[in-house]
């Protein structure tokens, strides 16, 4: 039985959508594309860098080309708001086994930029990690076994190991239905991963009944690792909410705080969405409306947090908040502290 989530969800009062939204769309890309979204964003070598997903097709006719055409584009910015897109795409995987790579997430560790990405293959979905120093050459360090995606890296080693958040596809053990949860794993070298634990499940999020998982890579604060996540609710009564014949899901963004020294411990989690689809470019006219998916989060020196998110699986947007306000959402007095769901 599907657990009912309220039909109306609101974004936090601390969230401010940027007036320039969308900050990137197909019209601002110097080559033909239809959907520009789910970007990874970071600061690297004095520049803001955005690696975004390109899905090709026709906006006018609302059609999408086959999955194998998907690739990743790249843009640079001096202020994180105004972006210049390179005419050259930066990453693509496709061969007899691999269909496509997509949904990049960027994390800078020890002066190098690491990119997590999803890989559709003929035998399942794999999670990949690559490293680059110039966004022209990428060294692929690891590809997981199926089925795994939505991987994000912590920006430093913790207790001697690299850490990542991830979302496995546990279909058969969950009765053949969507019921995907957020997990955490560690590695000595970014190649071999293990010591996996459940971080939190769908049942821990009041605004989800279908799946939860990582969103943007965590940022470090003096209170803990500030971490966004995606939460999905399914309503069978929903009809057509985008280009597809039916789209019954809604994606929202949540916020939580993980322990600095043991990120398998959740210090606090907001019981309400951080960002919910509300404004026109999130709920209307997109490939899949009612979708919010953060892929990048940057903590500025003045305490501003920039949250970059894909909207309606069609465009890339920006929301901002102050870090103290985001921490307060995770540390409300009426929520239990040091909750260990791992």
C-alpha cells in the first residue's frame, strides 16, 4: 500500500530562488540540445565549474532522442550565477555494453576534481567515479556492480578512508516495487568500496513514500556535514505531468546534518522539505514536472550556501540560503539529537 504524502508541500522559508532562474537552459547552450539539467557544480582553480547532463531531442515537439545520445557539457563562471558554456562537450560513454553516462556530481579532494556519475548498461545501472585536472581528460577509477546510482563523495578522508553516499536498487527484496534508500560506504583508494551501511530509509522521511537518496555532495561545517538528499513521493492518482504519458512522482529536496567524525550518524534531519516544486519552471512545461534534484552545493566564505538543482528534468536552477539557517533546520529542539539510523 502506498503511504500518502500531503498533496501540497512547501519549500523552507529560508530558501531563496535566484531571480535569474533558470541559470542554464537549452537556449544558452552553443550546440543543439533539448534538456540541460542535474548538473554537478563546484569551485576549482578559482572558477565555478558546472558539468551538466545533455539529453537531446526537440523542445518544440516534446520528443527525446535515444538514450545513447546523452553526454555531459561543461560551463564556467566567475560568480556562480552567469555561466559561459564551452562549445565542446566534456564526457561521454557509449559502446557495445555501455548505453550512456549521466547525472554528474563534482567533489574536489586534495586539489583534484572527482566526478561521480551514473552509467546505463545493457545489464544494469552502474555508478562511476572519475578524476580530472582539466575537464578534458578523465581517468575512470571505478565502476560499481549493478544496480547503483546517485553516488556522491565527501570532500576529504574521514578516519583514513574516503566516504560516499549512494542509492542501491533493492527491487526484489522490496516486493518488486520502488523502495530505495540512502546508504553510505567507504574506501581506502576510491576504487574498492565496502563497509556499507544504511544511512536512512524511506520510512524516516515524512515527505517520501517511494525512494530517498543522495543529492549534492556534502559540505563541511563546524556543526557537521551539511547534506542534501532527494525524496520522492508517488501518487497513483496523478496524471500527465510532463512530456511522458503519465508521471506520478514528485521529487523534493531535504536537508540533514551528519557527524563530522562518523558520518554514518545522523545528527539531525529536517522533517519538512528544503525545496519543493512550486514555481512555474518547476511544475509546468518540463519533461517531468514536479522534480527538484540538487546536484551541487557550495558554502561561500560569507555563509551563503548556493544550491544548484535540476528542475523538471529540463533546466538548471539556483537557490540560496544562509548556512546558519540550514543548520537550524537540522537541529530543531523538537527533533532528537544524535539519531543513529545506520
